[in-house]
């Protein structure tokens, strides 16, 4: 099954670096109502650190059945700790016709680290 997938998919756009967005740019777009975060970690993983204030937690395995929950009028930034699932979610959404999708160039831990009180006060308020 994976063999057929790899033969049939063109992932050349991943090599360009364009599908990634840095954390601060995402947060600015989120603050302006232009972006949401799609957290594709499992429910168990997201219990430790919830990112639902920024968007949705839809585990990668549930994404095909829940793709209709995502807005097509906002930037969707996918996130997971190692970026493998985020990249798969990115490719899946592009294949589904979503045009405004990026992979967050940071892990959930890096996002939380960026949200220290100084950043929130200076950038988001």
C-alpha cells in the first residue's frame, strides 16, 4: 500500500521550503484571525499540552473523516512534534483542494516556549 502511495504522489513542493511558516508569523496571522493551527497529535499527546486555543486537535488518523471541520478561508498550519505527521497532513490537505496550508516550523514545545509572558504582552495584546 505504501509502495503504491509513494509511486503515485508528487511531493516536490516539500523540497522548496515554501510550505513552512515560522511560529511568530503564524501567531501574528492567528492574532489577526487569518490562521488556525491544526494539531495532528494523538488525543493522549494533546492532553499534556493543549493547543486548542489556536485551532483544532484532529489526530492524523481521524483527518480524512474530519476534514470538513477545517475552514477553507483561513491559513491552516499543521503541527506535531517531529513534523512527520504535520507534513502528511499538509500533503493530504493540499490533495483535498486546500490552497492555504503551511507546516509550522516549530514543535508544540517551541510554540509554548514562544508564548512566554513577554511575547504575549509585546506581540499579541
